[in-house]
C-alpha cells in the first residue's frame, strides 16, 4: 500500500481522484476502477441492478464492436464503425473467437443469437434491448458503444465494478465520468431494494491502493 494513503481515511470523489493520479506509479496508463457495494440481493429478480451509461469523457481505449445482422444492414454497420459484421459472427463465437467488447444485434437476428447465449451471457456480452444492444438503429448503437458507453451489472455479492477512464485523463474528466456512473447506478435502484442502497464506494487505479469514498458527500 502507498504510505501516503491512509487506510481508514474517507475521501470525496474529487480528492480520491487527485490522490489516485498522484500515486500512480505503473509503467502503463492505468484505468480508474470503481467498486460500489449495494444493499441488494441479485438472486431476487426485483433486486437486480443493471444498466448502460455513456461516459462524458469516454474510456480512453479502443472498443471493438460486433454487429450481428442480415446482409442489408452490413454496410450501415461498417460505415458506423463496427469491427466485425454479419451473421458469420455467430460462427466466430461458436468457435471461441470472441474478438470484441460489445455485441449488437438487430431484432430479426435474435433467434440465431440465442444459439450462443450460453457463451455470451456469462461474459456480459449478450445483446439486450434494455441496454440498447438489440436495435434496428445500428448506426447510433455502434457510435454509442464506440464513444465510451459502459454496461454494468451487479455481481452475486451485490457489487458493481467498472473501469471509468484512464488515469492520464484530467481530474475534471475523471470526475465527470465517475459522477455520471454513480448517478446512473443510483437511478437504477430496483423496486425490491430495502434499507441502505449505497453501502460502500471504493476507487483505485489498476495497480493502486483502494480509496474509500465518504458517502455523505455523494449527492
């Protein structure tokens, strides 16, 4: 642990970001990581927390996008910037070749996508209409994915993890990303959540020490 970081200290989001940037010593551009502990039990369907949010400053990395669509939509997908296009994406997935970060599908292809649901589901890559990844509007879906859209889903222990940009980003840009993400998770509070919803927020760089956030400073 960095000696300059007090283990029990509580930080505001802005102070945590400043400390994380100042203590980053890795030889690569680390990612700002966030972990949010929620007062939910994901085993109950009415306590599931998931969503998608576009980060104002992006992610600072290339996002590879696959689009599963029929021939007439392939040109649109390619022009929008998709990296892998067409029904052959299904065969690539079946063979274990998953060279993408986001998978988008048109509604008329969801029957075929169902063939690989057991592969994509556990990886968090299954197209979902609620997340905007099952849509006929391929152009906007691809552009949103490429621009730094983050999909999140609460894990079994009630924790939401995400990477929210590179440590080399300005403090202002990182704060905008973090605030946007936290607000999205707060708005995604499920109907079945009882008691305290936001229980703990921690942030760190990829290789850095954890910074605990003072929840009383979260509006």
